[in-house]
């Protein structure tokens, strides 16, 4: 009798393992569909009001830049370098560029050093003041009407230095 109970317990372990394996498989498949749907949306037509659950913010910023936002926001950055120099923005002047949740693509395109708002930087007036204290001289806003959605930035938009396509550059005091 004890032998039968032992065999029964041995048979339960593989059944339990099989159930766990199947559950993990179903969850992985569901996650894959969700991940694919969100990333496809980010590539084709991202929703700016949606918080994408499967994409890190940096990845979301990169995908929006590569597949959608580049034409809408950053195209002016491709030829802005000589205009910045003409406006007095030196190559060594530190800039803050918003919005840019990517891996600082806007800084790279302008060939300037400074800060973007990747990893929750420069999302409020206090963090921008900290960068001014660290030497930031210019604010680059590359989204039309950014100040309508984020009114805190208006206090820094007093001294317009350059406007090129959808990009505006302000001197920070």
C-alpha cells in the first residue's frame, strides 16, 4: 500500500510541472502578442497620450524618432549646426533639449553637449534649474506648442535666439 502512494506522488510531480510549464507558455505567448502590438503601433503611428507598458521610455523615444517623430520634430536638427553657430551658440556651450526621451538623439544631431529629458530629467522647472547651475546656457525645444502641454517651461522661454522649422532655441539666464 505504501508503494502505491509513493508511485502516485511521483506521478503528481510531472503533472504539476507540466501545468506550470503550460501556464508559463501561455503567459509568454500573451506577452509576446502584447509586446508585438505595442511596438508595431510605435513604429507605425504612436499615440502620444498612451503609456506603452512593454517599452522602456528610452526605447519608446528611439522608436518614435526612427519611425515617426523624426519628420515631425527633429528634421530641423539635421541642418541646424551652422545656424546655431551664427546665432552665437558655441560648440562648447551646454544645451538642454526637450522633449527627447531617446538616448540623446537631439544632442547628437546638433553636435552639442548637454542634457535631454531621458530617464526623467528636465521634466520640471527645478530639474532645469539644476542644469542651469551646472552650466546649461541654452534651451532647445523641438516640439511645436510644447509649452501648451507643459506650462512650467514658459518661464525659460523669454530670450529667443533662433527659430528653425519646429525647433526653437532660447538663452537660459
